C-alpha cells in the first residue's frame, strides 16, 4: 500500500513554474465558487425525499456509469460480471440482502483489479477525486485494497452527511438542471419544490423521443405525451400544440432550457402538408429513414421558433451514433457505452435554421458536438458571427484535461470566450460533479495563465476571464442570472 | 487608468526560460527585416496619391474590418450602430462634418465598451499592437478611455507621417501585392508607377468574378472584362483569349501572381464543346449549379496551364461558404463577417490538375485552406511530393498564435519548411500589417526555438529556418527574388 | 565543419526541467529493452544468407526509401538523378563497378546538397540517428562533407559487423515481422529457420493483391496463389479455401498476424451467390469499381472470421490513395512517394464487421489510419468499447515526434493505453529501426512524464505505462508473448 493516496494540489497545471504559479492563483480565485450545473442527467428523485440514500458502492460507482463499464468491457470483462442488468430484467434477480452485499463486493473486486485500465483517463481522474475528496479514501485502489475500501465507502454512505441532499449542499451546488422527457409529470421536481428544501433543481424539456420518429418505442412515447396533455395526438398540428403546452408547463416548473439530440445538425422547414403527411406515415408505422431525417430537421426549426417565443434556451447535441453494438443493445438496452461519434457538419446543416432565426437575439442556441474538427472550422466562425449561437463546453469523450485544452485552443481565438456557454458536467453520476467542475476550473485557469505568461492578455483581463469561465458564462448562457 | 498599456516584449513565446531565450534571439535576428506582403487586399488607391489620408479612427479600425465587427455583431450589436453601410447606400447619409465626427465617436464608443470581447483573439492582439505601436496609445482601451484615445488617434492621423505612403515606408514594406479584378484598369498601380515614389505595390490577377458562373452580377463582370479587352466575349474561346490577354497585361504591370477562390478544390478538364456549351448556357442565364461547379473546376486547370506558360504564380483559396447569412447579405452585401468554412478535400479534387501539371516545376500552385484537418492529412503529403505545390500560410481564422502553432505542428514534419510559402497578411486593414507579420515572426521563432531545445535541429539550421520563414520563403514562392 | 555532429541526449523531451528529468528517467528505464518489431517491410532475404551485405550508401539510404526521395523530388530533383530505377528496367544500366561507384557518389552528393530540406522532419531525425549512432559519422552532412562521409559509410559497410544479421543482433531485435504476399513461398523464412541462426524473423500474411480486385496485375497474383496451393482458383469458394490454406501455412511458418490495406474501412457481408458473381466478373476482367469495393468489404469480414478461427491477429491499414501521380507510376511503378491520404471513417464502415465479430475476444483487430481526426472521434471510442479492437501506433506520415504527441493526446484519454498496440516501425529501411523505436520510446517517456508532473498519474503507474508502451503492449497485441 505504501504512501498515502492523494490528489496533487497543482494537478492539470502546466509544470513551467511561472505559468503554474499564475494558474494556481487564478484557480484559487474560483475554486470555491458555487457550482452551476445547467445540463446533466442526475435523477431528480434523489432529491425528492429528504431521506433518500445511495445504494452500495457498486451501485454508485459502477453499475449505472457507462464511462466506467465500457472500459472494463473493452478488455473482455462481461457486463454481467459488472452487475449491469439485462434489458427487461432489472436487478431483481438478487433475492436477499446477503446476496446483494456479496454481489456488490464481487463487482467492486473486478473493478479494483482492473482500475489500472483507467490510468491517464478522465474517468480515472474523476474516480480518484471522488474516492479521495468525497469519500476520504487514502489507500490507492487496486485488487489488494478493494475490500477495505468497499467497507470504508459503505460506512460513509450510511452516514447522514452522505445522503443526496446533504451532498448537494456540501458540494455547494447553486443550481442543478435535470433532463426530462416531454411527457414527464415532473412529480419529483414538484416534490422538491413543495418540500421546503432550499436546493434548486430545475427540469429541462427534452422531446427527442417524440420528435425523432426512429426512436425505439416512439408510439409509446407519443401516447405518454398524449396522456400528459389530455388529448389524442393524431396530427402534426396537435403534436406542435402538445409540445407548446408542455414547454409552458416545464417553464412554469422552473425550466430554463430545452435539450435536443440528433445524429446530424440538419435543419430545413417542411411545409405544413409535408409535415402532416410524414406524421401520418409515422402513426401508421410507415415512416422511412428519410422521413425521420426530414422531420427531425423540421422540428429543430420549430423548436427554435418556440424558443424565441417562450424564451427557453435551446441546446442541440449532435453526432452520436447510438447503440452501435446491436448485440449488446438487444441484451442490455441503451446507454451501455456503445454510442460512437461520427463526423459532424454545421455550416450547411444549420443554414436553414440560422437564416430563419440566427439573427434574433431572443434565441440562444447552444451547440454540443463530438467532432472536434468542427471547433475551429465551423463552430467558432458561426458563434463569432450569429447572435443566437453559443458553443457548449467539450462534450462526453472530450470532457477531459486534453479535450478542454483542445477546446480552448481551437474555439476561443475565433469565437471569443463570451460566445461560449461555460461548463456542463452532463453527468448521471452525482458524486462526480465536483470532480468534473474541478477539472474544468483548473483547465480554464491553466489556459488563461498561459495567455497571461505569453503576453496575450493582462492579469486583470485574465481574472475576469477565469471567473466568467468558471461561473458567469454558464449562468448567462442559460439565463440563470435572470428572474 | 492605472499602469501603462504596453506590449509584452516576449509575447507569444513559450514561458519556459530556455526556449524563451532562444526564441527571443531568433526573433531579434528577423524582427527588423523588410516586410514582404505577397497577398492581401489593401486598396492601391491609398498609394496612388501622395496626399491621400485615412479617414476617422472608426473608418480606419472598425467600419471596413469584418474581423472586428463580426465579433461585436455576434453579441447583438447591430451593424448600423457600427457604421457599416447598407448595400447600395454608402456612407453618404451623413450630411456634415460635424455629424461625421459625432458618428465616428459614437461608433468608437460602442467598440471600446465592448473591446473586452476581443480578449485572447487575434483581432485583439492586432488592435492592441496597432494602437500601442503604430499610434502610440498608452492607456488601455475601454469605455472610459474611448474618447481620449479617439482624440489621440485623430490627431495622429492628421500628421504627415500617418499618410499611407509614409506608413508604408515606416512599416519597412519591401513589396505589397494587391488583389485586382480581371477587368481592372490598374490605373492606381499605373499612377503609383508614374509618380516616382519608390514604394513597390504590385497587382495580382483575380478572375473569380468571371470564372465562377454563380457570382452575383456575373454578367456585369463579364461585360467589364469585355470592355477591358475591347471585344465582345460571346464564347468560351473568347473568354480564354481575354483572360490570357489580361494576364499578359497584369504581368506587364508587375504582377507576379494570380489568385483564385473556390468553394472546393475540384478540378477536371472539360472538352472544348462542353466548355462552350456551359458558357453559352451561362450567357443565357441558364447555367445550373452543376454547370458552375464543372466550369470552375475546368478553369482552374486552364489557369494552371496559363501559369506554366506565363510564369505567374497560382494561388488557390478554398473552403469558404460565402455570405452564409442571407438576411445580412441582402441588407449589407458581401464581406460582412458571414463567410463560414466548410470541410475541404484536396487528394481527389486536385487529382486531375496535378496529373496534368503537378510534375512541372514551372508551375507554382500555392494552396490556402480553412480546414486544418487537411494540413497533415493531405496538404503536407501533397506538397512533400509534387514539385508544383507550395502550402500557403494559415489563412483567415487560422492567422493567429494558435493557428500558426497548429500549422507548424501539422505541416512541417511531412512537407518540410521549403515546400511552404512563408507568410501572407491577406489583410484589407493596412495599419495591421506590421502586427500580423510580427505575430508570424514571433510564432516562427518560438516554433524553431522549440525544435532547437528539443534537439530536433541545431542552432545553425534554426537560424536559417527563421530567416526563411520570416522573409526568404515568401520571396521565393512568389518569385519576387527574380528579375 | 566546425563542432562535432552529435545527438542531443535529451532530444524530444520537453524543455521544462521537472518534466525533462522525469522523462529522462523513464526513458532510461526502457531505452535498452529489446526491440519488438511486429509489422514492417524489411526483406527477409537480408537474413537468409549469413554473408548477405548491404549495397552502397546510396543503395542503403536513398534509392529504396520513398520517405527520402519524395522530399527531394518535391523540390524538382528528378528520380533519375536519385538512382530510382524506371519500371521494368532495374539498375542494370550501370555496366561496371566503376560506374556503379561513380553513380552512387553522384546520388549521395545530390542528397547531401539537399539534406537541409529534411530539417525538422522525421526522416531528418532518423537519418541523423543512423549516420551518427549506427555508422559513427561525426561531421554534419552537407555538400562539402558528402564524399568523406560516403567513404566512411562505405568502409563501415565492408566490415563484418555491418552485415544484416550482425546489425539485427547489435540492434537487440527480439522479433522482426515481415510482410509477405499470400502466394509467397516463404523460402527466405525457411532458410532463416534452417540456418541455425537465432534471430527471430516471422512472416505476416498479406492477401491484398488477390483480395482487392483492382490491384494492377490482379490476375497474375491470383495465378501465383493458385500455383502456391496447387489448384486452379476458378471460384470464390476456391479463393476462400486457398486463403485458409495459406493462412495455415503462414501460421505454421511462425506468422502471428495478417495485414490488410484498403482505401476505406468499408465492411459488409455479401451472400455467397453475390460473392461468386463478382468473382466471376473479375475473372472475366469485367469487375466494376463498385464490385471491387463490395468484394473488399466482404473479404475483410471473411478475414475476421478466419482470424477468430485460426488466432492470427488482423491488421487493417486504411486511407491511402495509392499512386496518386499517374505519370510517375507509369514511369517508375508503385511506392514512389506518391501515396496520399484521404479522410477516413470507421464508425459506419466497421459497423457490419464489429456487429458480427467485435464482441469476440478471440479476435484482435488492429486499426491503422492516416486521418488523425478519427483518433479521438472514432478510433478511441471504438477501442474503448469493443473487446476486439486495438489501435495501432501513429502510421506513416504520423510516425514522428509531433504525430506521436497528437496520438497520445487524442487517443489515450478515451481508449486508455491498454487498448493500443504499442509501436510498429513499419519500415523497409532496416538501419532506421533503432532510430524509429528510439523516437517512440522518447516520445512515450515524455508523454508519461507530462502526466506525472501534471498529477494525472503517479510515478509507479507511470513506470508501468512506459514499459507497456515501449515493449509489453506490442508483444501482447500481436500475441508474441504466447507460445
């Protein structure tokens, strides 16, 4: 076991002493600012009940986190051995507490035996931060220390201070936005609001499941939306009406934003008859892939129009080929680490939307992307011109020390920092939130320090920039500084 | 206002002391070399009249510079508030000197209030260099200092030393190449030559407006070309004849190069009947987009052929989707900051041209590009093989400290520096020329210093490389060292 | 001539002292490990005869090395002046030893006069390493020193210690894999095995010439394969049989891997009748480009299937547009420096293959690529999920200090180092092997040192990582640690 496991207080900073010194000073000026988390996938029910608890260490760190189990899977470890439930099965096959405990420990042992795989990865950095900073682990995780560390975490999780609401507060989260289906009742958000707890947890409107005609189970999602609005959605016109009503409901429930995912950024208006015809084919189960593509491209235009009308910030995530591994998808379902990026294109694809709405300062369209080649080539030139566009932070596989460095390097010269949206953690792993924001704040401080020691900006400007990157820009972009 | 505003003498150099020291020494060895500016968009009339003056500070720094106003526009500031004239209107709406003065001061105030947007951008760096080094401003520009700085610049511009010809000389410009339409009379170039002034200002032949059938107002440009040659251009054959004659005229007037812009690098020969048929359709206003694409691809082949015959260096700029913002284009016209890059491809697109002419050392084809992904993948491998190809410097959005670093990083290992064309400033903002060359010389010195301290080249080689990058390569590539 | 020509002992390391110190320590820990060379193009006959010798310095350094002569050609030097033989001619035009000596010296002089072109290039770094470390040259190569250095190298090559087998041993090569046609008799490998020499030289099965229907001379290659198996290959079924038999023969002769090159990574199964129909068209000389594309995509699937069955590791190299310069190809043949990369795509192209075989841990598919944009976007996410995939080292134009830095930067965060395949030198220039592995080991040490001084991994993990990168991963990925 040897020496104590700890985090380097100067981690992620350039080793050159003059830059490191400035980076540390800049970081110190923002390290303890509240966390603004305007986009992510934490389950709101965690906060609906004051007494909610997390499960076992395996439930918390491994089973739900596709960042973690995808790496283990890539080395030949089966998802079954990691406790990932089979589609339609759930974890119900474990029939006693003792078995569950045994099972959690076995999963944890596999994880610890293979923890070396995460060397130099962002998952490795976040996990280390969580274990050391959040849970107070001070032995390096490996096969030998696995069970002792499991004991330690299990004990912590039983303490009152490790309940979700208490961690929310000790993490100093100012606001946490969840992501919710268009048909969602937002019952957990309502419960939070009614509970008297001061934590600010806001919903985000995500209509993908009804807007993307190729969604597995689309009809079921549409029916859920119909139930939510209380009338049948038998036409495109009714769909638009339903979406407008649900947006109003989400807004009333505190939402500041909508979220949209698409394979590409393609946008183009359909005529009303075209839209009705495609929707009718979809209802009959006859929509083609081309229908779906055109309908999604049209609905993105509609969403921009609605955003101008209701003021909800529009987020667009493009470029993920979902469920690439069809065998795994059949066995385990979605979000199993098998979403793989494809090349992206914005200049031509967003032409229709931007020509319709891009000059309107009432629209804020935040673009997320998995193809870094578009940073300097398309996103920064677009954001450095159109009033409506902001560039979202480095997303998913690029939410990392190197990914951030490349993002600052390629985006900022042309877009300027004020056309970006600060940071998102985009996580479903609640305890990783401080780790993720810490990486961003350190990476931002180090980047600005690099500008200062290279004479590109002066210290005064640098101070302002780091504050904006760490805190201000996210609030502005998501209009969280308003009302 | 606190401490004096000044430039860091070691700006853009790596902070690590050993590299910084070498970088500074290398930079010092080339910092005062004459400026060779082989490609740009400065108006030749500035130098035609010995008494020409620049306008107001707003006229000089803001109104004509789409790099500057695009950033302000992206944050919701209207182009009207920045003095950008509406298409077909001009600035004639200002009806007195007093109004013009007021208007200029208002524009300047908006600019200064928002100067923080340029933090960390190349425009910010150039503007700071111009203000401090060229105009002697020593207070940091912001909303508070705006009017005093306006006064200061206005006073400088009234001095004889701030006339265009005097700045040309104090900038130590050895040669400045302009960019001129195929139909241009080159009257300003003739006036310069006849004036007895020693400044070397050379024309460049740019036939895009007649060669690209989709140019807005193509027929008018063709008619202008017809007037220039003195005969009707009713056939493709006549067009070729006219272009050959105009090239000869440009060459006689001192031109060393031609310049061509295209959406893609597509090249392919048409047969003569095909070319005639497309041209005939164009004359009837019936050319299709595909006609235009094929005609442009064919004319690039023709231009390479003519370059082999007349020795003019051929420049090709590809990848800009012009006037992406159609609303803005309708209101304000072209060059308003709404040109957005697209992905580029050279390996297949240049196959026809390179197979016809790429092995001919009489051809120099300088390639410019907005898609950095092609640097290491296509441009460097092509330039490291074909005798005809040279790679132009980082263009437009990549003309920056980071853009240059990425260019050196990705181009030089495979192409070697001797297959590159040195630096272009490519600017229409005359007072920014020294700033832009200074960035390049510093970035080049820092890159070579990095090679030296990493043991990749020795100091003697490094000295030669920096001289070549700062001065020699541009002269060689554009054959400015000949005759 | 001045000071002695020598290599910087800290070359390629970051100049920042703390990182440099760690990099040097890590490098020292792996610098003398045996060389594992699992993929390359060294001719096995070099080792078949204990008395084999290299030719003249020009024969060794220039004439066969397209990395070297492409750069000289790009500056207008003819391939004839570099001794590159015309297609179908050979070097037989030289009719006496005296002429050969004269000719070698002339070629060397041209090379030395232009050696400055290689400043800052990987070829320059390798050549310098070979001259100084392998041949003991201590004067810098240029036009003045050319002939003295030629004398020196010629004398060395005449010494027993400079024969291929002796260099193999002094280079400390543990295993060297060659690349051999499917029809190859492997007579040289047999001769090596029968000679009693301890050097391990293994064949690799490369069936491209018969699998890619567009190969120039495809029919001749198919006939050679038929002769090798002893029956006519008149059907697709027979082709599959022949390939399976040849794989078994290669495996019995020590092969651990197969190698496949394709313009794209396209994969898709044909039905047996489709495959037969295309093959029949190919036999009649009537296969279309689309036939060839589909057949290649199908055969990649077949090769993966066979790999699962016979355990040979599968290598796939994609993205090179071969023989781009048709004039040069007609005059001099293939491999003349005119292969130019194109953009690559893996996510969709490999979908069929990965869905069929990607979850099978018996398959190891090592992917090589010339389009760095796919590193972070596609390759790392694929390798970080599918058990079958490993990412090969930076290939060809990216086998360089910068290319490696970009590879570590973009691949490792998402894939982790354990989903990569260590290093390949991929060279036909035998004396460059130590230089190439040295660059990799230094670059790897410097990268890991950067992780350590930035607090991303601790020193203990760093030590393990450098060992894996320098030695262990290559052995594991190619299963050279087995049997």
